[in-house]
């Protein structure tokens, strides 16, 4: 491929709307083109990258007996009504009607389509287990798309669905997929991706893991303990709090706190610590607008996913009215008369002496003791764990909270979809049974962007050779000089004949512009043919990450390039777990 013919432009300026580096480089480097909010077209370099990622995925899915299928993008709403998700899923699901006034949806995930495809096939136990997968376009109407391909509305995804006759069989295959996912990310050049326990969300199921690439640009909070290896998404991490040694019990005292509505204002006014306070966080249930008040220790935050799971329905921040009986800014658990659901977070357990609202404007209590003043209280974990917190696994105060990008997920779905959609099989005794399902997803474009986020310098991406758009970037420094142009042309032809993927820049441009474009394309091996080195019958051979830079004889250039290519692949493969 000659760079002069490559569709797409590269430019120096960073777009003002690109908040993270991978997005900026994807635009500047001619990888993606904005179409609409959260929707992009892919230029040839990104298409070549995603194609290689898809091939890695296919090879690993085929290696664990996956069978590739293809589901429709547009699906009848009746399928989603069967599973119950047509109404339960929110506005992320794009619903529309066709010309026959039939309800349709754009697939954001394909559990329903998977069950529909195989429920007639899987009517006897002899067919099990099996796994089907696809690599397909999906549409999720995200409220806040951001960061280029990291969070989009239309995306390409590999999703796989396995079917089993026992929980034990599902767990065994889940472990097989778990390891296959590790290999996929290792082969893609990001072996640092970690698997963390996660919340199943709208997918359902009992056990799930997310694969996270730790990065400052990540939207997800990852809880890690380096002592014991515990890893979990913030939504799934148990918050363990030890309140031993806090203030001793004291008398309950009502105090005047004028214009002190936030927990910081109150504690500062009273000379108390935030850690010894109880704050109220208010919500309303989405379906009924019923008020929900969560009491939590002042230095902790409510985890809304945990809260939603506990309530069994979604909530939104409350709009407090006079009729509610809630005294906003001064709400506390003692002598509260408002009609609402009250939840006490585990962060309050064991607290002997707290500052809390008095349910009266400009007044708070000191010395609040829940057991003494409020009677028997049930504590629920609905708060976020913090850095320095107690590890739920080893019990040490070694928790770290880091940012991460989710690049894949796996779920043990159980019978959520097979049961609701009436899929059954006949077992060996002739009894009807419901198959158990697993689900396994990877966002292809998101993975490409995430690799860029993890592998770049100030000048552009540094693509791992396993997914790079090309393996070699050949630069002819003086295309206007016959000798230099001929040497570069000959080397280009020889590399192509040797099966090496080459992008060849023979434009008559200044060296700075040529190297700037090469940096933005991020090809792992760079070969520079210039008049100065040609005087000694040599060319410059370097890697994009600057770990290799040397002069090689022109006659040996092809073999030297192939050796370097093999070494870069070997470096990646050395970090890939072997197949079982």
C-alpha cells in the first residue's frame, strides 16, 4: 500500500473535543470519521486493525469449540417481549416500527436471538453442550457517548452464548472462556488486562467478570488488593468497614447549625470530623417516585448500582417537595416523620456517637447512637469502597481504587433467557429440563481504542505488531532522487513478495512531515531509505517504540526486517497463556 493513495488525512492539531489521547490520535491519524453522536466510520487503518482483532477472536473462539453464526441487527420486538426485556430495558434499547406497524428493536445484545436460533435444535440432551458466537454490529442508544470508540452508540462486538445441561458444566466451560479471553488480550498486545468480579446488570445471572485495562481515561472504578489478588468492579466490591475506636457514646444533643446544609458545613461548624457523621442521600424510585433515603457515613458515597440491586428497581436523585415531609439539608434518622423507604448503610455499623440531621431547619444532633436512639436497625451494603479500605478477601486495609476501561465481559446467565423464552430439552430420563446459559462479549472497536490508550507516546499510537495496520512503514526520504527512489521501490517489492505487510511513503515531502505521519500510523517497524546511508549501501531499521535503531546492509534488509518482525511477534507470544 502506498501512503499517497491511502484514504484519510493526518494532521497536527489536536481536536478540541477529544478529551483522551486515543480519541485524538484516532481522529488526527485518519482512523475514524465522526458521523453522528457516538457513531463513526472507519478509515482503512482502523479497519485493518479491527480485522486483525476479529481474526484473533475467531481463532480463540474456534479453539474452544465455538461455532460462528450471524444474528440480525434488526429484531422483532416480540422476541424481547418473550424475555421480558422489551419493557424492562430503558432508553438504551432503540425501538421502532416497520411499515407494517410491527414493533422492532435494534439489537444491543443478542441473548434473545441466540435462544431463538437454537431452541428447536437443542431439544435433546445429546446436543449439549455447545457454544455459538458472532461478530456483528450492535446499537446501544447511550445517553453520553464519549472518547471516540471507547463509548459509542453503534459498535462491532463479538458475543458468544453457551448452552449446558448442568451448572457444573457451565462452570467448567466458563473457566475455559475465562482463559480464552486472557489469550485474546495477550495476543492483542495488552497482557496487563485483568479480570474483575462485576455486577451482572441488565444481563442477569449470578456470576460475572469484566476484563479491564487499567487506564486513567477509564470510566470504571476498579477495586484491587495487591496483597491477596482480590479484584472487583466498584459495583461488585463489598464495602467492609471497621468502626472500632470511634468516638465513645455520649448524650443525644440537639444543636443550632444555621445555614449548614452539607455534611462538610455541619462538621466544620461543630468542630467534628466527617468520619463521625451520618449523612442522608435522597432518591426516588423511577416507577413510583416513592422517596428513598440512604443514611451513610459522611465520608462514604452511595453506590447506585448496589442500591438498585437491593431495591429491585432503578432510582433517580430526589426532587424534595414540601409535601414529602423531608427537611432537605437537615435530614437524620432520629425522629424522622417522612413517609419513605429508609436504608442504613454498613458504614454506620458500630458507630457510637455521630452528628446527624435533626429533621428541622438549621438544627442537627450530636451524640446520635442508632442502636440506642433508633431501635433495631438493619444494615445494608450500598456504599462505595475507598482506597485504603478493608479488603473483603484478606481483611487487610490494602484496597486501591483505580480507573479502567472495560474491554470484555463474561456472564453465567443461568436460565434467565432459556426459561422465559420456553427453551427446553429432554434429559436421559425423558424429563423436560431448561438449559443453562453463559454469555461472553468483547467490543472490537473499543479494544482497538483501548490498546491505543495503553500504547502511545506524545506523537501517536505504538501498535503491537499482532494488530498493527501494517507491519512495516517504509520511508523514501528523497523520492526526487533516482537512486534513492529505485532502492526504496526495490525494497518495497521484495518485502511484498516476502509476504510482509508494508505501507510505503514515497511522497515528495519534507522529512518532518513524513515522520509525523509515520508516528500517527504507529506501525511497529520503520525502514528509512535515504541518500546519506545509501552511500554505504545501508538503510535505517528502527521500531516505533525506539527500542531498536540500527543501520543494516541494503542487501540484507529483507532478512533483517523479517527477523525483527519475528522477534516482535515472539515478544507478544511469550506472554500468551498456552491452550489447556
